[in-house]
C-alpha cells in the first residue's frame, strides 16, 4: 500500500494536527491554515487521500473506515503520537471515524462543514445531491466540477476561486471520486456520536448551502460537550475564502 502524499511543513514539532480535506479538494486546500499552525508550534499534516492529487488509488476499497485506517497508519509511520484531527465535509466524516476507531490517538476533534448523516432538510437540497450523483456518473468530472464550483462559489467576484476548484476536482481519479460520493451517501454516525469523548468543535458557515447549519447543529448536539461556532457571512468554503475567521477559531480551540 503506497504512502499518502502529505504536506508536512514543521516535521520536528509536536503535537501534530491532522488536516483532512473535502471531496472537491486535496491536502493543499489547507494552505492558508498551515503557516498559522506552524507559527504557534504545531505540526500540521495535510495528506492527499487516495485518488486525490498525488496519492494513488488502486481502484477498490475506498470507504470511510478504510480512510481512517490509512490516516492511523500515516500517523504511525511519521511517529507523531496522538494528534488533533480536523476534517472538512468528507474529511469531517473521516475525522469522526478516526475518533471513534482510534480514540487513544485523538487529542481534539474539529469538524468543519460536515454531518453525521447526509439527509437534506429541503426538496432543493435533495435535488442538489441527486443531481451531483447523476452528473458525475453520466457526464463525468468536468461537468461535475463546473456544477459544484458554481454552487460553492456563487458570487461573480469569486471567478478565480471557481476556477481553482474546477482544477482541483479535475485532478481526482474519477473512480475514487465516485467511490467517495457513495461512501458519503452511506455514512451514518448518528448512533455512535455519544462514543466520542474528546473535546470537539463544530465550525459552521452561516450561509452554508451544502451542509445546512441545522444539520451541523444535530452533529454537535450528538457529541457530549461539543461546541458549535457559526461564522457570520461565511459559506461552505470558509477555510479558503474566510481564513481569518476560521483560523482564529481553530487556533483558539487547539491551544
């Protein structure tokens, strides 16, 4: 099993902060979080999950528990000891699985724009995810990339961010992308959230139209002692387009 390609800009520091990217991204999507984490003495690790950017995918076995196991192996290979775990969207489901399967390796948990089960509250929400599933399985990644980028960055002034997101989606192995979408559709941690015992922060964009703030509140409510922070005027991709707000909350919680 080939190792995961991982950004590791501060390899002598401790503790590690494991940064798990979303479906439309790769490890480099945490670029705006890496310097602040390094500056305060953490060791941020931002891997590309299998089939995304520079981590190869063998064509089988892409599932959430398997991805958590790959990250546990990465941590072992790098000798980090227990780590803080931060996950965005898809990465947030993997982060939950990691905390459930490897509680002894998890210091704190930060769940960003993510869910315990993917169940939209509105008809339009169901239509959005159904359309994504149909587009990627019929028209392929180029059509999917254009559709998703327009949804995540709808403002006209965000054209550069839309183009970056399109490019990021197009670098994925289509087999891994489709497998990850299926895994997310099947993911359901609702009845296990009470098993998560580490300090947990749920970070939500007030204007998130992909995973609703209400859905994220249900996630926070299911974890004993979890906090939910709602960032004003922020959407789904605030680690990129509102990094100042997110980094402040992230560093305050981890420190």
